[in-house]
């Protein structure tokens, strides 16, 4: 820390209670009162340095019998600053530092201690030292902090603006190109760049300076000064990410509620770092609203996780509606970067219905869809293999679709969640955004399990949110045995699964036939032994795959036959077969012969020769792709 020594005389002031006495050998002829403190001094050293003291003491010159008593209760810096002024007037040694120079500069201006009343007066000395302070980062921070004590006077003298401009310039510059002292040294490191080990100085390797080197220092500033500093930094060419990083660091220090993230799943609560005195909720609410206004508008500069935590904290603190709307819009613009655990925002208050704030998530999703409305492309469809194999190829819309499906699965167990809210959230995602409908199927299944009182019409309605053709093999197998789904949906699932298996088997036989036809009947003597083994293994793998598919089709046909028998029993019991047949127009003809799969399979054989499959045809005249007509 920079320091300037003034004066040359030894100490002549001593304290007696709340009275400062000067032991110069002469009796005191003037008393100056500053607050609860009094100073017994002499007229000549004071009036020779201060224009204000000269005028006030001159008023008492005609009253010899009356002792001169002056009051300076409003002097900047109070009694502490005036003591340094008195020592300067007497020529006593004092040290100017970044901690006292601001108050001394303001007190000198208040007392008019200019060069008119002595060369090298206190105004000149403090101004020269301030220029030195502004060249140092740590001293500038300290000086700016002390401006809080004498803020009106420091503003008039432009000390605050000069400090802020100095700090902003240094924060925007590359610290590796300059020799500005920065805080953040470890306890064992000395200012000379050495490590103290057992009292012995050892040269240490300099630590690399990162872009966030100034975050910690400015986080100790009070909000008004910090806000002015961030605005000054933002006017320069600094990266927006650096400004957002500083705001995040500041928020984590001054918003204790930001670190308290409750969880309904495990009942745990993460407490923030120990804080000596937690600020009031009113202060935190004001601070949060101000910081939200400071966050740059550029998309992605602030992590979505941090924005969601700010939103959750704003709900706890009951921040203004405009503050919450700003956060919801910024989260919506980068919703594809959000994590599911951060999106589970609990409902605040006691008169709420659902456990989580679903309306808030709905507004965030609506804003995301509004921004990406012009970029919706029906060709942005990713097949199942690409979805599973390469997560980097996912579009933002697909990532949001997966996020929403996961969110619906988390909130679906809430018995207070109404069907319209579930439908509104799920239907906001366009069809092309879901390459697979396994996620929405899982959410629907959980919702049906938690709401067993839904009518058949409502079950049909919620199942329209998924496409049976876009279910994976595992999901189709589960759906075919799911008693909670409507019968019509189960029939559609079975049909599309069988159709998929028929197509796959036909493809396998086509590949097998091509491999067989490409072989040379006369043999190729040039083939090596390793090539022969590789070809044999490929043929064997193809045979095993075909056998597995045949077994799967056989199991599927058995399920269809069993289901048909159950349906016939239900129809006979209720006498409503005609109504059922109108609703599901299909016919099934049972096969008397069982499925016979030989132990060794010839790849040349046609699938129809050994596997009795149902010939399925989709009714192209109807608009619903799931309605199927099974023909024998």
C-alpha cells in the first residue's frame, strides 16, 4: 500500500479522556469541538494553514476575556480526520495512506487549506498522493471504499468518479502487461514475490493471472458504488462474459438465499457459506433487482443455472413482477442449456395447488418457442440411431423437448396437477422435436398411475400427446403390456411394433441374399484363411439375428392372439361387440399351426415360408396413422 510521510516533528498530542491536548509548553487559547471530542490547541498554527479557521478566530479577537471555542460537528471524516489536520498544522509526522487520504482531502477542502495559506498545504499534498493512489489497483479499491464515509464531499471533488474510472481502466486491460499490484496472494507469500518457509524467504513461481482476477476485490464494494463501476466497465471493450462473471461473484457473496436450494426429493437443504451477519430480506430483494438489471442482455453470457437460481431466489424474496419477467425471458432464450434439477422450482406460499411452479416453466417455454418460431424446420428430424449415438447432433429444440419430457416425469406424480396443465406443457413442443417419444410416454404413464380416477375420454386425450410409431422397442414392449393405457392405444402399439419387425426381417433377408449371390460358386483360391473365417462369422451372426427376430415375432403373435381372446370374452360378457368392432375395424384369423423355427436356418429361405406373419396394411384413407386394419 502506498504511503506518503508529512511533517518532521515528534508527537506532541496526547489524549485525556475525550480531550486532545497539545504539550507544546504554551497554554491553549482555542478549543475546537468535533462531535463528542474536544481539541485544546493554539490559534497561530491553525490560522496560518486554514482560511476558515482564520476567519472564525478573527471574530473572537476583540473579546479578549472570552475564550475562543469553535465547533466543527459536520467536518468530513469527523474527529479522526481533524486530528490529522491539527498534526499537519503543527508539523507533526503523519502518514498519508489510501485509507485516510480521501477524508483528509475532503477535510482540507472544508477548511480551505490551499496554497494561499502556505506553500505545500494539505490540499496540494493530498491531491498529489491521490494521483499516486489511482495508479495502483489495491489502493484505488481501498480509497473508493472510504468514499462511503464522506460520499457527498467526495462526489463534489470528483474523487469517486476518478476512482471508478481508474478501476474500470485496469479491469479492462490485460493485467499481464502491467505491474499493478493485485490482491489474492496466499498467506505465505510476501510482497517481494517470495514464499516464506519457516521464516526463510524462498523464490516462488509467479501464478498465472486469469480474467477473473478483479472479481473478489470489487465484490466488497457497496451496491451503489459497485453498480457505477460495472456500468463504467461495460462502456469499454471488455467481454460481456467478464461483466456477468463479476455480477455472479457479487451475488453469491451478498445473497445468502441464492445458495439455499431446497430439494423435495431427498429433503436436504444446502446451506450457504458462513456469513457473519445475514442481511435482511428487504436488502436482498433490492440487491437482486439491481443485479438483474446489470446482467448483460447478450445470450449465453450468464449461465442458465445461475439465472434459474436468481429466479428461484426472486420468488422467495417476492421481488417485483418486472424482475421476474426479465429473468424468465433470459432463461427462455437459452432454455436448451438448462438442467432438469434447476428447472424444478418449488411453489412459494401456502395457497398453491401444485408442488412445483409449473406456470413459471410454462412461461419460460413459451418464450423459448416464441424466439425459435422462425427457425422451426420440419426437416430437422433425427433418427433413432443418431439420437442415441451422437448427442452433439441434437438441435436446441430437441434438447428442450428432452428437458420438458423429463420435467413432466418429475411433476407427474403430483396428484394436484391438472390434466390441462400437463397437456399445455407437453403440446408446446412440436412433433419434429421428439425423434423418440419414449420420454413423453414415460411422463404419461406416471401421470396415469398418479391419477387413476381419470375417465376413458381423458386417458384417450392424454395419449394423443405421443406417437406410437416413434416408440423404441423397449417402450413398445412396455406399452403393449400396460393396463393403464386405453385399449385403442395398445392395439396401435402392437400393430406398429409388428410392422417394424416385418420390415427389419425383410431387410435382413435382403442383405443375406445379396451376400450369398455375391459369393463365387467356383471358389476363389486367392482367399486367405483369415478372410474365410471372417466371412463365416458374418454369416453366423446374420443367422442368429434372423432367428432372434423370428422368436420376437412369434411372441408378438401369441400376445395378439391372447389379446384377441380377452377382447372376445369382454365383448360376449357385455354384448357390445358391434360397438367395439366399429371403434376398432380389424379382423384376426387364428393360425392352427404353431411357429416352427428350425435349429439351423438357411438364409435363402423366404420369411413367409417358415414364419406365419399377419399381413398388415395401414388404412391410408384415414388421417390417423395409428389406425390399422389387420387382414388375414
